[in-house]
C-alpha cells in the first residue's frame, strides 16, 4: 500500500483541502499535525526510509519520544497538499529523548516540517497527557477570530463568554472555553509554551493578531471545532458591526441548563456577572 492511500493520510489531505476552501490558509498560512497510531505506522513501515539525519526540534517533548507524526511542510501551501501530498507533507519520528526529529517520508522536493513544529509537538504532548485519544493539532488563519483580537480585551474569560453567546452549540462543542495568547513571535519555543499551557485544559488557543489552534481526537472533531469557533466569531463580528450592545442574549442560567441534557459541565468561570452591557467590556 502507498503512504497516500492509507485512510489516515487521506483524512489529513482532505482536512487541508477543507481548510483551504474555508479561506483559512492564504499562501502558506496554517499547519496541521497528526500523532500516528502504532498500527498505522506499521502499514507503511516497508516504504518509509530511516536513513536521514536528526534535526533539533527547538524544544523537548519527552513524552512523545519514539512516536511518529504526519505534518505539513514549512512554506508549503495547503491548496497544494491534495494535488501533490508527497511534496508538501511529511512523516517524522521523534528521537528517544524527545529533542530531535527525522523525516521518514514526504517533502520529496525538499523542505522541512512546519516552523510551528515546537507548538504542534508541545500541544500534542500536553493533550496526550490529559487524553490519550487526542491526536490532531490544527493551526489556521480564520479572518473573524483574528478580527476579534483587535476589539475584544485579550482575556480568556471575555473571548469564551462572547463566543459562547453567539450560538447555543458553542458551550456544548467547547465547554472548557478558549484561551488567548497575546501577540508573540511565531515559530518558536516561547509561543509553544504559552499555547501548550492553554492546551493543558482546553482544546482551543487563539493567537492574537495571527490565528487559532485547535486540537481533537480526529480530523472531523478538530476541523469541526475550528469551524464552530470561527462561525461564532463571524456572528460576533456581524453583531458588533451593528451595535456595541445586545438587545438580548443567552444568559448564565441558560448555559447551566445545557449541562444535564448535553452531558457537559460548562466552566463556571465564564459565567461571570457582566458589569457593563457594552460588548466585551463587562468584566
Ligand atoms: P509554516 O509554513 O512554517 O507552517 O508557517 C505558517 C504559519 O502559519 C506560521 O504561523
Ligand atoms: Zn500561522
């Protein structure tokens, strides 16, 4: 079987195309990673090649030692993944102390894994610790989420509450809320640490004036989560374009009423009493 024929590589490729079609991946914007299952890497073990050199990750991910990942290439365009996967994505392996990676397949025309590899691997590491089933980390540049980082205070509480209020499904889809990382230089260890601090307990981290990270068990769940957050952000942008105050909205007791029927526990920290009715100024 060819690498690109496997179900997991097909799912990865489809997610890249879906994200591009949403307009979330201008140029080389965004990146995707998948922590490969042992039985999946066994499907392609005869094809992958283990003779390349080790390269520093730029951080340490000890709990991912010896694991395999499928990741997008740095500077590669999401729109090109489907027509030419082998040139735009790669399989890497992490070494035994979690400090280096090696390319085993892909990037056949040259290149290296995404510049956000430290963020992807550190997120995958903290996610694995809290839930072994989480395997996907997705980064993209969705316009409405980014727009909100110019007008809302960069507070987890404000972003979560305002996004939740934009659609009843939001607290059901992300009951732990979202976290916000202030503007930082992308591509390094510092922003990776800040993002993984959020991912220790939540599935969404917004990067101010840049984009968003989401994690999940599979491609559908991770893409669906990003789609839900960006849709809520779009509604909020529309509301804020019309007014700085809502005439009515979903109330804290309404959110609490979702807990039992949907089997969730909305995080009470986000159900604070608002001190102002100007959107985003209620803290
Ligand atoms: P890469 O092309 O290196 O993946 O970078 C894209 C990006 O979105 C950086 O944040
Ligand atoms: Zn980015």
